[in-house]
C-alpha cells in the first residue's frame, strides 16, 4: 500500500519483509574519514591531548566518555555515538571526548 504524506511517498511493508537479524558492530578503522577528523586513536597515550572540562589529559579515554555506550566500565571495545555506534577501543581517545555526567 502506498500513500502520500506531506509530499513524501511512503510504503507499508509486511513484517516478513523486514530483516530481524543483528550484525556485529564493526570497529572504527583508523583511516576512516571521521576517525581522522576527530584524531581517533586506539591507545590514548599516543594522542596529543589537553586538559578538558576539568579532566586531566592523561585521564581522558573512551571508557570514561559520554559517547562510549556500554554498561561495562571495563569493556575493551564498545559502540561510540560519534562514530555511528561502531566500536572504539576503551583505552582509546578522540577529540570529541566529553566526560560522562
């Protein structure tokens, strides 16, 4: 069934047409344009960091960033919201780092 909603054509699909399989998230490649733009590294000690938002540079890692999405504070890899939920290294860092609230 097709209908027009504010000038956009929509299509209703039967539920059987929707894939319900989940795929393992991929790691963010270091040569990814977004990774390069945000200076992402898998080992934060390799990054040129500065103190930010009251947190010493040496204490900034993906594991304590608000965009690192996991309930396991010690996860080696977890999805990052800045990289479309692809996996980043827990001990990594990027310029988008913001402390968890």
